[in-house]
């Protein structure tokens, strides 16, 4: 009889005492539904709130709590947390998110069927600060397995994978087990998944809801709204893929297209004054993305850029006309 797989649920936390208890309870529940040997590790990135007290509420034997006095950037914190796991499969659970019952059991069943699957992900509920469901992400109706190239061409267009739904095979983890970049704040997980795909690993998808992803005003994405930071990070990721190696020939057109589309989006928002930063920074970023796209896609990068810019203007015009029409219609109805 083959031995059951081992899995680790790693919970990096920084001043997350408000939600940590719920995350831990959802992680501990996975042991009841799973045949695997599941280790749970909470790694404290120098919290100054009562995170240690919350962790102490649970029996010590149920999980390991590791505390660092020094606080490091998010990517470095996640890498530091991964070093405390010793398992075939890894779940990175943010301290403000939760896992659905049987999440790990479903994922391991899929991963064990396909040894060349680098990771699998699933559908996800969005919840607010109070735990109420506000929406969902379910990109595909049926569970399935993707070839690396096919999935990369879809995934490079947008980051539609939510980290707590992912179970990663440790063997596929890039950069010698320290995959997350410390210079990124918003797309550091997207960068890792793309590099796994570029290395040729298949990707699995589970249509059942695998996790609950909390969206609140203290999240990293909310802090950089109306900013160039997100676009800068996406440009940096696409420019440096796949790390120190040459970008595969088959991936270059997809990356070039996305960089030209990004340049069009940045140019459009800069013209409309939608960024907090000075317009000079917006134009510089649009030019940089377009130049990188030119190296990947050739003269077609300019075609894609113009198409994106024109499409955004037409959409904005359509919305403006519709809004004006609706306003006039309401005014007509209220006129005596």
C-alpha cells in the first residue's frame, strides 16, 4: 500500500489577530476530511497586535507557531513561512482568508492522479470584513486539467486565481523554494503560477468552492487603488518572465500582446487623469511597456496598442451617452 501524501497549510500572519482564529479553524478542519498527513504552521512576521495570544488559544500540538521579531516585506515573509513546511504539497493560507471543508482532500485527489500537475486551484467565494459573502470567482463550470501552454495563454491575460484555493506541488516550486518576489505587493502569487506554467507543469481546476477570500480596506489591493503600482508590477513580471531563463518562443506572442494592451490601458487612464501619480509617470510606463512588447511581438505591438486604446475610448463614450440618456429620461418622467 502506498503511503498517503503529506501536505502543509502555511499561514503567514502580520497583525492579523482579528481573523487568524477563523483561518486556523478552517485549516484544522482539513485534517478531519483528508487522509493525508497534514501539518499546519503559523509564521508571525513580527506582529505588534495580540496575534501571539490568539495562537496560544489553540492546543500547541495542533499546529506549530513560529514568531519572528523582524518584519520583512510580504514576499520575503511568505518565503520565510514556506521554509517551515516539509511536505509534498503546500497551501498558502492568508490569515484573513478561510478554507472550505474538504478543500485539501479534493485538491490532493486531483494532484495524485497527475504527477506532472504543478498546482491546482478552485472556485472561490468573496467575503467582507464580517464574513458575509459578496461575490464569487468561478472561471470554469467543470473541473478539468490544462496543459501548461494552453493555460498560460489564458492566465497571462489576467490573474483570476486566488491564492488560498491553490495547492502547489513542492517539486514544482520555482527559485529553490523561495518563489515570491519581495519587490511585488499585488501580483507576487501570479508571478509564481506563471513561472510554474512556463516550466511545463500542468494546471488543475476544481469547480467546487475551495476557499473564502476576504476583501477589506486593509488588503494590499485596496491600498493601491487608483495608482500606477499595479500596472508597474504587471509590467515587471511580464518583462522578467521566466526568471533567469529565456522566454520560450511559444510564450512570446502572448506576453507581447498583454504588454501592448497594458500600455493602452495606462495611456487611456493617464489621458483621463485617473492615476494619483503625475501624468509623466503614466506616459513613461506606457512607453516602457510598449517598448518591451515591441521586442516580443514586433510591429504588431503598435496595432494591439491602438486597438486597446480605441476600444477603451469607445466604451467610455458608450457609457457616457447611456448615462446622459438615462438622466434625460429620468428628468422627463419627473417633469409635471
